[in-house]
C-alpha cells in the first residue's frame, strides 16, 4: 500500500472558509473540482525543493504544502490548504527552477539514506537514480502546470494524502 498525494483547486473564498472552520472539508465533493494526483512523489518533491521532509520555507514549501500551520483534519493523514496568493508565490518560485537546477538539488544517495518516501534504502540501487529523478521531474512539471492554471483563475488549493 502506498500513500498518494492529491491536489484540488477551489475558490479562494472557500479556502478561507475552510481555514476558519466555517466549512468542513469533508462536506465538499472533491470530484467537483479540478484535481491533480501526484502519485507517491509528494515527499520526495518536497525534499528536493526544501531539503527536508516537512515544514519547508515558503514559497517552495508551498509546492507540496506540508507545513503544520496550514494543516487541517481530513482523512487519515490530514490536508493542507493554500490561499491564492500562496499559490501564486509557489508558482513564481517553481518558474525560476529549470531541470538543470533541480538536478543540482537532487542527491539520490542522501534521499535513500534518509528514507525519503517512497524510497526504501534496502530496495534501491544506483540504477534507480536517473529513473527516480525523471519520475520527480514529471510530477514537478505537472504540479507547475496545475499551479499555473489555479493561479490564473485566482484559486486556492487543498493538498491531501490518501
């Protein structure tokens, strides 16, 4: 069993209402909103951008928002919300990173040693280094496109693990 990351874009006013507890996330039909499944790449992308598995510094910490100050109860693992201005800030930061810069941040042996999800040190080899980077890059580019669309529409985001 794996833990998957999923985003959905919603009106910024709705994000604000969720944030202050006026609306419960459980009462929304997530299928009604544009979404993005990033498979099991969530923690590794966060680590790639922030150098840690949680609580990354904004704006890159907003890309896979796992900061405790943005967490809300939802499902088994909780959810994290971003206001429209945070989505725009994350998009700007992502736009400044190209593949070469991401490659420079990428340290596969350290990620494997630190057991950055979904890596398991006993089941990875040096041969996994390039394919894993390609996997992260693919999902990073999908996240960037998703954030671009959400920012263009002035939407906030909800990210959750399932």
